[in-house]
C-alpha cells in the first residue's frame, strides 16, 4: 500500500503550473542539465543477471630463438576475469486523481510532473556514471572516476595531473572515452531491456499519512544500468584541473593550465581512436575555455566541425562534448 506524503503534487502546484487561460503552462526547465554523454554511450546486454563478466589478458607467452637440434621451453599467456555490476535506478510519480482532474487536462498535468522525473533520472545516471562507487554505496554501479583515481594503479598510465593545487576548491576533470563493443560501453542485466522504462500504473488506491484511502495516478520509472570498461586503455582522465587556471588571460589569451598539451598526451595514450567512437567530455567552463582558444593561431588542434549535421567543437577531429555533471570541487587526486 502506498502512503501519501508531502512530496506529492498539490492544488498549489497545479496553480503554479497553470497559465492565465487555464492551460498547463510551459515550464522553464531551469534545472535541466546538458549531458551529451547520454547521446553517445552504447548499451549492450550483460552476460550475467547482475551485470557482465569481462576477461583481460594480463601476460603474454614467452617466445624464444631456437638453435638447430635444440628445443625451447613451453610458455602460456595469462588472463584475469572481473565482473562489472549494474544498479537499479527507480522512482514513482504520484498525483491525486482529483488534483489532476480539477485543472482540466489530466494528461498534460501528469506529463508536466513525469518529465521532471525523467530529467532527474538522467542526471542521476550521468552522475553515477562519473562518480558512482559501489564499494561505498553498494546500490550504485562503479563509475569512471573511482576507477581512474590512482596514478600508481593498474590503469594509472591513463590518469594525468592537470596541475591544480590541493588548496584549490574548483578542481574538475576532463574525461576521454572511446565507446565501443570491445572498449567501453554501458550494460544492462542479462534478459532485461535497455534504457529508462516508464509504466503508467493508472489509478491506484493509496493512503494518506493517517491511513485513509484515496485514488491517485501512479507512474513507475526504472532503469537497470551499469558501466563496463572492457579495456581500460580506452578511457583517460585529466584530473586536478583548476577552473581559475583555464580562464584565458584578457591580454595574451593564454591559460595557466595547458589543456592543449594535456589533450594531445591523452589522445596519444589511447591505442587506437578508430576502435570505437571517441569523445572528449568536460563541463561548460572548460569547454568555453577551449572555444576561446580557437582564435589563437597556435592552437591548430581546435576547430569547429560539422558532425551528423551539427556544428561541434573538435580537438584533432574528436568531438568535445559538454557534460554538466562533471563536478567543480572534486577532491584532489594524489600520488603523482
């Protein structure tokens, strides 16, 4: 039995969403984020009900030069298996049937509420894709940043210091990913369906906080998803970037943090950019700083290109995508 609570839309909420002629107003979605990673990430069905199992080669066999009439030792390669788990993101939208009916357009009012849930789930997914840590929050899946946070670890070669000091409170990161079946992709549990699922449960008998029944429209949202990094070499993190260091000097146009050099190093560290669909992700402030450097004649790496009919900022042909979920105020990555 669903219990009514203070988080349900009320008649006051209806009034705030009604324009002067009585129709549901077009809401200015000022809380909307631009997370273009949602347009890029491919999803593949996992091999397990809890996610997917990956296998990586950890050691090559030894090859030998042989003399005539002499043998060589036997050898073998070695592999290691690991499991990337998925999480289950879920929410319910409840609207009192009479509250929805009284404003004259039940479907429009319900949709005005439901689309806010969809935006919330999109933002939560991207935030978890970046920062989710199943080690400390077992209900989440493991995101990029916890995997790429140790310069001395297995994938430490793909974590580079952006130069921001420990006293800085405006640290952030740039993330480079090559999306593909054999590189990096999203996953969903075996036997399930990919994507954010929404279900209209219709009119349901619910109870208020005093246990008294009434009827409400209920929508159910669920997203079973995770991240599988099949080959860690195809993701790269430039961390410890201070926003203050990327603002161009008003006279010289130069910035303290040499993002151009860092991006060149990052792309060179990736074995093969043609192994999938590469993309560079940064927040609005970093992307703005990069765009401002286009007019600098020395920055031959930056350009505005047309990709799929849209004008896109590109670095050496790799699209630079905006991801508002990349936090300003990350903890400093130590160990460099």
